[in-house]
C-alpha cells in the first residue's frame, strides 16, 4: 500500500505524460500505479486499472497536447473508471491544458472551448486540477472545484540566473505577455522590452513595432507556449536585426507543431529553454539540438505534498535565489 505522510496515495500516468509521471512518482518515493490504455477496433478508448483504488487519493498525470482530443478522451475515461472503482479523490495533474486558447468569444458564433473542457472534467468526477501556466488566468474561474495554476517561472529564472548572462533584457512577444515578462525580469533584475504584433489569422503573426532598448543586449523572449513558432521565429529575427547580441527563448509548453522546428532553425536563435510539460519526440530533439528541457517534476512533487498536507502552494511560485 502506497502511503505518503500517512495518507493513501496512488499516481497514474496516461499516454501523454508517462515519463513525467514516472519522474513525479520517483520524487515522491512511490511506484507509478498500473493502468492499461487500449483501443477498440473503431478507436474507442478502453482503460483497465490494474490495482485497487478504493479509498485512495489518486493523482492522474496527463497533458492534453497533440493529439488533443485523444488525450482528453483517455483522461475522461480514466476519471470515470476511478470514480466507479471508489477512489476517494481524483486529482488531475494537467501541465498543459488543451483548448486553453479558446477562453473567450473573440468573434460572433464562436465557442468557449476552455469552459467546455472544464465542464467535461467536472462532470466526469474530477476533484481537483493542477495545471502549469494556463494560457489565460481566468480559466481558473471556469471550474467549481479547486484548481492550482503552477508557474514555471522559478524554474526558468533559476536556469538563466545560473547561466551568468549580463546585459539581459526580457522580451514579451506581445502586449498580452507583458506581465509574464515583467515577473521574469524582476527575478533576473533586468529591464523588459515589448514586441507590438498583430495576428491576421490563427498561427500567423506580423511584427509592427518594438518598444524598449535591446541593442547589444542578451535578450530572453518568454511566452507560455510555442505552437507553430511563427511568432517566436519572427520576434527572434527582428531582435537580431535590431542589434541584439544573442536571443534566447523560453516557454512553459513546447508544442512545436508542424513547421515549428524548421522556422526556429531558420532563425538566429541561441537556445530555446522549455519544460517537460509536453513530451518532445525523439525526432523533434534531433531536429532541434538547441532545445534545453527543464523538468517540472520537483515542482509538481512539492505541490502534491503540500496538497496532501493541507499546506498552501503559492510559495512554490516565487523564485528564491
């Protein structure tokens, strides 16, 4: 029987986050629990839990990156299986929250898919959510259950602090990311710059202006996610053209869809620093040797322990030198 601080705990990992689940379980000093995810001939998800969960507080690790719908269905079916097997609590650790970009009606006749996902997860029986750097903070308000929005900022700040770079400028790739950039800048005691862009179509960006002094500086561009890398590649190129010494990029969620690697390879990027909230394929790692992956397992493990012990988790979101 797995116990942590006198409480019965089990951790499962589904297909999107197997390695992260193993690392998290190791940090907590317990074995990853057994479940088998299979498919019927027509593609329907089938899950078999290989051990009892009756009376346990269960944690499921599953990001909902590509293929998003597959990973959501795996998670929903798993939650239903746990609920019917009499789990005491069902806690979902979803480092990357799929559909998070659809958090409002940006135009007429559009869905708010981030709210729909919240409704589905709650209807399935989720007791608590743990996410990492939600695309929009208001997504927390879509839930009527506890949700903790963990921040990768301390992990990223520590990495760049230990690199010993001087003359740093933290760059936000758009106005919406200014708060995120300012937090990293404060942690590194650096100024910020802001790129003014417009987005004529989804996954397309046009750079209009640059606010701030970046000439001769080591720039660190920070975003919450990089998908097709159109924005990031354009920002990196503009910064170099405007006289930046080096351009680093960092993000919490490296989706790196479609042409992302090719676009970044074609840009003058020095290094891309990401977390393992999304598992990178071996092909992506081979194509992008300038990627540095930082683990969030320690952060999540501390969060799980604080939740088990009824302690606050907000202290984990601050970078302490």
